[in-house]
C-alpha cells in the first residue's frame, strides 16, 4: 500500500511539473468553485466505467474509457460499451444530477439531470452538423448547447447532486432535508457516498422532445415543441415506493437496454 501511495504521489508531482502547477497548493487549486464541477464531472466518467465493469458480464461486454483529443475534431466519448461477440458499441454520456433539483412529492417525487454540452456549437460547426443531422443551421444554433440522440446511445447519472446545496463560499455540500431523507430511505440510502453510488441509465432516444416521449421543448426561441433535441434537464420520476419510472432504470439493469 505504501509503495502504491508513493507511486501515486510521484505521478502527481510529474503532472504538476509538466504543466507548471504549484504542487504544494494543489489542494487549494482544486478546491475552487470554478474548478470543482469540471473535476467532478470528469471523475464521474471513471466512476461509471468502474461501476459498469461490476454490473455487466465482462465475458460479454468490454468497458472502454477512450482518450480522445476533441480539439482535432473527434467527438468526446465519456465511456464506451462494446459487445464482444457482435462488435456493436454503445456510447455512454455521463452526467451528474442537477444541484438541489430533487422535488419531494408523496406520490410523484422527481429530480433533474444536468445534460448540456460543455462547449456550445458555433456557426461554422453548425453548418457542418446540419449536413449530417437533418437539422437546419437555425435549429442547431437555437439548441447550440443541447444534444441530439445521435450524439450518444445511453446517459448515466448519479442522484447525489440533487441533494446538494451551495455555501457562502460557493462550494457544494451534502444537505438533504428530512423529506429528502424519507425518500432516500426508500432507496436504502443513508450516506452521501451511497447516494453518489445510486446511478440510473436511459436511452438517449427516449429523452428527446417529441410526441412519443411526451417530452416538450421549453426553449423560448424554439417554435417546435417536438423538435427532437434532448432537454438540458431531463427528469427522472419515481413512484411512491422509490422505483424509477421509464425510461430510466437502475444501472444494475443496464443490460436490458443493450440489444
């Protein structure tokens, strides 16, 4: 264990030296309200990968965390699932729940997932995307921070963020209310870590705004409420017993969403 910790520290030191980061101030650098969301989002991708390796049969599926340089035009893939026998791949988008988004209702509790692009679409990129997406440049620019179902196959989220608040310093902290704890108790969740480990998954095609899904686009500039884009904040609904409602299923049942 000591050898592993020493190697980890050396790797961190080399990383700081490579990018001229102050190693002795690294904790303060990371503990910045502007930096934390980016780090947590990237870390969640590895959490999802590790979780998928546990819930999916490794003889049937390979879980991949691609390293891609999006600056050269490659699409940023968070996690990929590959069926070993058929070769079919599934692109997984990893998104945390929206902060303080859980709404307690005795019969229909729900929370929101923060699902938007970190880089908005520019005019030049919209022109290129229009040729392959079937959407006009105007539509793409109106929805320039939203995903289309073709961008990924599955989205996986953790519910923990929906029980976070922000303190006076702008930092997140775990702060469920008593009603929140009553709901979490139905999921057998007591701690922050247990809430973070509670993950749900849905197919992207089931989240788009269209008549079939009964999802309506709320973007003010959009004149087509069934526009086919994924809302910035998809909703996970639960029944009174704490079971997620379709199209969301617990990550342990992700195999049911794979062909």
